[in-house]
C-alpha cells in the first residue's frame, strides 16, 4: 500500500469512528463491521454485500452494525490488503489483487474452467474446492475467507461477424494489461493489444483494435454497443471475487455471532449468484434491443477454441503452484 493510500484510509476510518457505527441498529450495536468494495452501488455483487449487511444485522439482533463502502470509497483494491491485515477495515472484496498474498485465489479465472453458471456455482459454493484456494491466508496474514462471490462470464465483441475459429484468429483483441489475459489472447490466435479500460471505447471507435472481451454487464454499462455490432458468446473466463474478513475482528466475536457471519456470508453469496445470472440475462436482452447480434459458437467453433485450453492455462500452471491439480478436479466435476 502506498503512503497516500494508507493515510487516505486512516483518515476515513477516523471519521467513521467519530461518527459511530450506527446504522439501523446503532443504539444496540456492540461491534461495527466496515466493508470495502471497488464495485458500483448497483453492481450485483454490491447488492449481495447489501444482503449480507441485512442478514447480519437482523440475525445478530443489532449487535453487529454493518457499514458498506462500495465504489472505491475507501480507495483502490490494492489498498485493501494491508488495511485488512491491520484491521482498519474488517471486510473487503478486493478481486484478483488478493493473489499477491495467496496466488491460488486467482485459479477460478483460468481460461475455459467453468462450463456454465451451474458448474461455477457448484464449485465456488463447495468448501471441498474453495478451501484450497485460500490456504495460508488465515495463518500467514490473519485474513479469513468467507466465500467466493460470482462476477460473470466474459464474452467477445467485434464489428464483423466471427463465425469460426479462423475468423477469430484474424482479429486484434483488446485485453487488460494482465499477463494471463494476454497469454489467453495469444493462445486462441488473436493479436492481443493491452489497452487501459479508459481508452477502450475510443480504441474501438478509431479501430485501433477490432474487438474486446468483457462481461455482458460491462458491455452494457460502458456503452460498447455504440461501437460494436456483434457479441461472440465465448464464455472464456469466469471472474469471481473472494469475500475476506480480518481474523482478529472475527475471533473477538462470541461463537453465536461468528456463526451469524458465516451463515450470512453463505446465504448472501448464493443470493449473489441468483441476481448475477438475472443481471446477465437482462444485459443480453438490453443489447439485443440495441441491435447487437449475439453469436453462439457452433460445435466446430467450440471444439477449435477449446483446443487452445492447454496453451491458455500454461501461464497459470507455471505461476500458481497447485493450480493444475485444482483445475483438473474442477474439470472432472459432472
């Protein structure tokens, strides 16, 4: 964390302490739980965190007051790691930056890992799979993993129809400047161009790139439909965010309130799955209404693009020890 980020969060926490952790149950609250998130107030995951707040405050009978700070109010995701360890915030949803502390938490974002929403839900809500992802976070960093909430599948958009693997391989594809995204784009034969998200719209408009990849909701919210005509439903990467809590805060709670936290997180994550699927369907309907053509790859296209899986995953297997064995377990799940 930078000094600027540290002092920003420290100042905000001091203000919150002065104001007090009231909320709906402030008069009775014995504990204040502050949650930091980078996502917008209306994002499905934020709505899931709001559900968590509602469940915790109700089940604890107001003994825990929950304060939610979405939309980067407490700084960028990178700031949350140190803030969690120090206990300046009690809970956060920082995204893939958590891999700086435990690389394996990035494993669910491996290319071509989840077949569909049902497969993703079965894995990400089962401790038999998720416990391994967070090994060491509690012991080494004092951070408890409450669960893994869904974001969405990523799809591709272009200005021309991409009907087969050969069409795809001719394209310049914008990807985030993140190594495994670049490796993925290379593996499927495209020419990757790492552009900041802030430059994506203009890059598409000026034809610096032919296409890009993002979840449906992002395509909608960022108005990429204004500069793209086709969606190719590749569902090549599924993004997920862990929900993490400061262990010192958790351990100070009596047993009954610890159970409230754990049960509420489980219920809220299942709720987040439900509304995330709804949000994806709503975004698809919206894009169709804007004249966007959604192309679902046929079996030949699917077979060809899946042939790139070994090359696309090689980066993960080399960088994140244990990721190959974990992925093989996920692949084998019926």
